[in-house]
C-alpha cells in the first residue's frame, strides 16, 4: 500500500527507550504513521494510546524485524544491547546482524541509525567498537540511504549517579575529572532523528555528529548537579579501573560490559573519542546541562 508523501510510515526501534520513545512521540505529533517496536506490549501501551501501531517482538529475530520494517518510508534503528549480557560484544554483534538481515529482507530504503562519536574507529573504544561494526554492516546493504547519528555521553547517564550520590555523597567514574566531553540530552538526539525521518532528504551514507550544547567535564557536572540538589560541595572522584569494574559488577552489570565500559572511558581519557568535524552550528544542539539538571534533581528528591 502506498503512503501519502505527507504521512510517512516510520518504524521506530527501541520505542520504549530513551531516544526511540522521544522520536516516536515527535513523529506522531507531526502526523506520521508510527510503528513502535519493543519487547513488552504493556510498556508500549502509552504509545498505542498516542496513536502508534505497536509491534511487540524480539529485536534478535530478523523475520520479526523484516515485517516491522517492510513498507516503511523510513526506519530508526539502534542496538538495544543488554548490559547484563555475559558477552556484551557478542550480543551487539547478534543484534546488529538481525537488524541488517531484517533491513535487507524488508526492502526498506531509508534508515536513521543511532551510533556514537568514536564509531569511526574499529577497536580500542570498548562498547563503541560494536557501533563501528554496526555502521559497517549497515553500509554494506545495497541501495539504502543511511544516516548515522553520532552523539556521545547522554545527560541521562547521570541518572545512574543518583544512587551513588545518595549513598556515598559523591560521584565516581573512571573518566578524568577535567576532560571535557560533548554531552547531550536524548531530547536533542530525538529532535534531529525525527526531523531526518520526516524529511528523508539525504542520499547515500551520511554521518551527523551531535555534540550537545557544549563540552562538559565531570567536575563541571558535579558542580552544576550539586548546586541543584542542595549539595554545593558535591565532588567527582576518578576511580581506578579496577575499582570501577567492581562498582559496575556490584551493580549487576556483566564483567564483559564492565570491561568494555572501562575501555571506552580510557579512550575518552586518551582523547581518542571526539568529533571529526569540529564544533559548529549544525552539530551543536540546544539543551544545556543546567536545564536537564532540574530533571535529575527531581528524580533525586523523589528517591
Ligand atoms: N548512553 C549514551 O551515552 C550513549 C551514547 C552514544 C550511543 N549510545 C547508544 O545508544 C543505544 C541505546 O539507545 P537508547 O538509550 O535510546 O535505548 P535504551 O533507553 O537503552 O532502550 C533500549 C530500547 O530497546 C528495547 N529493547 C531492548 N532489548 C530488546 C530486544 N531484544 N528486542 C526488542 N527491543 C528491545 C527496549 O524496550 P523494552 O525493554 O521495552 O523491550 C528499549 O525500548 C546503544 O546502542 C548505545 O550504545 C548511548
């Protein structure tokens, strides 16, 4: 069935997640037909009420994905990944293969794929290397127009720090305290992705780096967040790799994920993950960490 040009059908993977949920809502608001993918129909129900067609299924199943992608004017893909997977890289590989196979079988021609800064490198970047492999896999699909979005360090990652602040009174990670990283709100990624899925105006393989409003160090994040939650002296402490691995595994994440996470932060510290195009108006996005910090502060207060 053909679709009217102004009412495209868009399939959104990870529709109950951070970026996919925000993209699906923007597309619905713009009048698109949205097919929302997740595993759990209950979690997808709110999007169904908002007008989406919900497709509950396993993103590791290429036949399910081929049905979900088939006939769509555009598709948003991501590696959902499971931080408890015993072999995280193997899981990224399995998910990536299923997506590529599903896309090939579906005949979908226009794909916006969530990737990361650092995905230009094949190795030495931990979890990001799996996104490099996925970029390469998607590039091999004949005839698709592929837009690779490369943000890094979502503001939302700091939700994970709230429990640590509550329990230990500090923030801790392996990233060096003064290294400024291009951090970004998932809302800003969703805005760019939704606009691209609606406009479908690029051709071939395109890369779009997304750098957030400005680069931020962990020291600066601790200062801003500390002020918002009534702890102006909140400190950021750089942990050793061994201590960080202990924290991650203690929180229930797999040793495999912990190892790749730490390799990624080592790449940050050594300056190996960064923009290739330099900051400019097109890759700078509006949301300031100061604004997002209100959300974090509300979540902290509710703990
Ligand atoms: N966080 C960062 O700083 C950062 C930076 C750059 C890139 N990235 C990349 O961003 C990606 C994650 O994107 P996100 O944060 O938007 O997602 P997310 O919030 O982690 O959500 C994952 C989504 O995938 C769904 N899902 C999980 N397993 C599934 C499966 N087997 N089959 C079908 N659906 C499944 C989940 O739905 P249900 O649970 O409801 O099934 C959920 O909607 C990762 O590839 C990560 O590497 C993250």
